[in-house]
């Protein structure tokens, strides 16, 4: 029979099954409960419940987690969506200048320009809203950030040709470069979004490791820049103050206010 553990931190419910998952979750609260308290804005309430579930429910043998996810986290449906922003900082507190302003885009730039384009993509993103939330929460990435990348990169798929950009180099809603990774799944599938968000989370973690003295906002911005252009060209904070990063964060703030 497999173990199951449930941990609630400030309204966010974490669940893990199987020996490895339970061990990982048991170690998590001590490291993160104070962070969750600050981020959620209320005292974190921790409850741990251990239970035994029938082996058939997990499809594995005694002491294993085969057939079940070793560790997953999901948002409490009673928690206001604006309170969930993943593990990499709150975008609503981050500074951004919005889309780049130049002589060709004086009327459609800055934060107002970013919000205008984000609003234009609301309808095309709507069919993916539930999926975006699910995938974002799976990797502890703010769903609003995922929505913003999709808006910026493919306008919700509206500009794609059979899932590809006009050059045939980038694929799917999140426009993954085939020269860097091997895209999986259909262009608008859950598999594609899982791959894209996992790559984003990995890039943020790589920036955290490369620049341990940077703050949370800089790590997130660095991860976004690395998602778009790779980590090799990032040496200072000046390298992450670019059009893609500022535009995506401005759009993400808009989508957060829309319930993402």
C-alpha cells in the first residue's frame, strides 16, 4: 500500500504519494512555510495527514509509487486565483517598462501597448485557460506568465501555420525552437505546454544557480530571457532588461487581473 501526504500552506494544497514523494514533501515545509506566509499574505496553516490507500489505486506494489506522480501540487479551488503565483516570485510586484518603444511603435509600446496586445489575444487564449493553469501549477510557474508568453510568441496560435512560425523553425503556442529542443505533442496540446513550461522553469533554476546573489525578480527575468535567447549571453542584470522580458511581464500582470 502506498502512503499519501497532504500539506496545506496558506490555502495552497500540496499532495504527494509514494515513498519518494512523501519524503520530499515532508522536507518541504521547513524550507518554505515562511516564504508562503509572506507571499500569500496570511499566516500559513500546516496540516499533515498520513493515510494508507489501496495498492490498486496507485497501480504499484508495496513501497513503490509506480503509476502515480511522486510529487504534485494543485491550487485550492477556494483560494482566490490572484493569490497563486508559483514558486518564482510575484509578477505584480516586479517593475517593467512594457513593450519596447521606438520610432516604429510609439503608439503601441510601453505598459499600455503590452496590455493592448494582451487584451487583443484574450479571445484566442480563452480555450486554453484551464490547461494553462493546470500546466503552470504542475511546474509551480505562474499561469499568467505562461499566458503572457503564449500571447507574445504566437498570439494564442492565431499567427501560426500548422503550428509553426513563418520560417518553420519554432513550434507551438510557446514557440519552442526546434534547433534547441525536440518539440513534442501537437502545437496546442497539453504535452507541448508541459514541455514549454518545464523548459522555462529549468531556465529560471539555471539562472538561480549561475547568479545566486540576484534577487527573485532578477532570477525570473533572467529565466525569461534565457527561455527566449539562451543562458550563454547573460552575464549581468543589464542583459535581462530586454523587450521580451519587459513585454511578457507587463502582459502577465494584465492576465493575472483577468483571472489567470
